[in-house]
């Protein structure tokens, strides 16, 4: 990196424009900023407005780190001349930032590895390039092996399996079956090809001086040992909670305003009684039959439940519930459009988490010691399910029937099982302690984060 002695370090952060990518990178940047390092955080225009709107709706207060973070935006790409993936857009932005701040030129670029081309921009501007990985490191590692898997005849050039063999990176890491890869999109080859093309840009990992990963070594040591430049600094939401008050911050990276009324509702419920259901921020639309089965399964369980139902959860303009459902569950169920998930999972009333098993949700639940019921949809979620059910043994799969539907009876049965067998909770509490130790002073992620921050200061 071309450095100028005496300059204040200045980090440019470039996330993939999705909640699950923006939020962990923002958590990392907030920690960097707390050490006096300036951060410019770039979002697509629409994402930028979502974050500002959500924070305004929650009337959040700034803290000391916010003064060191500048939020900015690039066009969304709604027209060809405004393509956010156009390298010249970012190149021009960096030139403008450096021109306006001659003593605080960008010294380091931290970019989501989905944007491999950013490494070339950083190199041209004389800045260090560091990659940021949001999935589990096992899911990241399989992406680095794509070229070899194609050459060895396991995959075709669209990412579809050519052989039925399970693919394993090591004996200690769960393997990937057909249609379980991070780029798999069962039944939709068009979208799979798009995702597969995008994830191949992870080859830019070879150009990064190090790979920052939202995991901790103790959760997946075999995967972390696969790459020499991996720097596990997570769980980043836990780092954030350990170093700031529990109140969410204006630069939290939330896309949606959180309905905090659910926390007051949880206060009225007995300890370890509530089933929390949330399938994340990504728009996964379920057929009405499946939505009905989920609703009726929660009702059939007879247990208190908190269910996050986004407007786009079902195929149609809005979610529709079975006739009379809302009236029948009014005494023990609560439905919100978006919840403060970290606070919900910390609440003593919550017993288990019905989740899509996205990595952020997985880390949030694991670090809070909750049991899981797994409902993965696509991408890395199926492999995360393997961690949860097979490796860590903190939850159960909710299985589909012969028609591909998770029935109300299966849902009730698995709720009863996960809450009646103490081993799931016992294992979950052990993992909670593991995560807490990793981010505490002297822990593996704490040391890695401090090493990284010292590097930023020394190399500016």
C-alpha cells in the first residue's frame, strides 16, 4: 500500500446491498471508528435511504463512534449510466473523497468479496484491499474451490452438479449434497446462474491482504484452518453489544424500523416459554398453503409465539392467515412486521428460534444460547442447518412431506421435541459461553480485531 506518513487512517467500506451483508460490516466499522479511524461507508442509494428512514423512525441517539463514520451513497443502477457496479462510479467517488480530504486519503478498502472488482480500484488508488466475508467460513471456503470443482467434473459451468458425490472440504466439515451449495437455487436455474456468476468473483480473495470473517475460530476451527489469511473477528453483533449500550444505534445498518412493542409483550410471558419465528430480511415468498400450515402449527402447539411476518412473506400483495386464526391466538400469539432480533433472542422468555438459518441469524441465536428449529430456503442456509443440527446439536430440522410442505403436525412435533429434550438447551448454553469468550478481552476474535485495528493505524 502506498502510505503517507502521519496521515489519519481512512477506511472505505463497500458492502453488498443486502441487510445480511450491510449490518455486520457496519458493526465492524463502528468498532474501527471507536479507535479514531475515519470510515466512509458506501451504500446503494435506496439502501442508504432505508437505513436513514429506519434510524429516524426509531429515534436513535448517536454515540462517539458516529462522528468518525460518514454514510454516503452511489446510484442504484436504475439506468445504464447509473450502474453501481461500474468501476468508474466508485473510482470517481474515491478520487473526490481524496481530493476533499488531502490529509485523510483513503488508506484501506474493505469490500464484500462479492465485489471482486473493487480490489482493482483499491490497487489503482494506492489503498490496501481487504476482503469481508459474511457467511460461515465453511460456506466461504467452498466458493474458493469452485474452479477446482469444475475442472474435476463435479460441477458444470452453471454451478449444477455433474456427479452425485457429496463434496467435502475436510472430515471435520459437513459436506454439500446436490442443490445444497451456497449458489444453489432449486428449481430456478436462471437465478442459480446469476448467483453462481456472482460468487465466482470471490476469487478476488487471492488479492486481499487478509480476509475478515464474521465468525469466531472456536465455532468452526476446521474451516478457518483451510485459509492462511483468514481473520475471524466475530460474532460482530456480539462485539458491538460488548462495547456499546444495548440500545440500537443510528448507524446500526437496519433496513426496517423495529417494532419494540414485542419486548413489552415478552415481559408478560414466563421464562423459556415463547417460540420466536423469523425468516430474515430477504424476500422469501411462501405459497399460501405453506403459510397456513405454519400458522396452524403454531396454534396447534399451544405455546406463546412471536412471529415476524413481513409483507412479502407470501406470494401475493400481503400475508393472509387462516380464517379465525388471529382471533383464536390473540391470547398467546403476537405478530410484528420487524423485530429487534438481538434483544428478542436475549429475552429470558424466548425458548427456541424457528429460523431460515441465515448466518447472521445463526450467530445471533447461538450467542444467546437458544435452541433452533431449522427452516432453510437456499444459499448457505442448508449448510448452516448442518452445523446447528449435526455439528453443534442445538436444534432440529423441520422436515417436508412428500409434497414439499412442512405440515402443521410436523411443526408442532418438532416444537415439542426441541423444548422437551434438555440436551439442545445445554449445548446451546455451551456455545453461548464459547462466543462470549471469543469477543471478550483476551479472546480469539478480540485479539484478531485489535491486531487488525493496530494494522490500520500503523499502515496509514
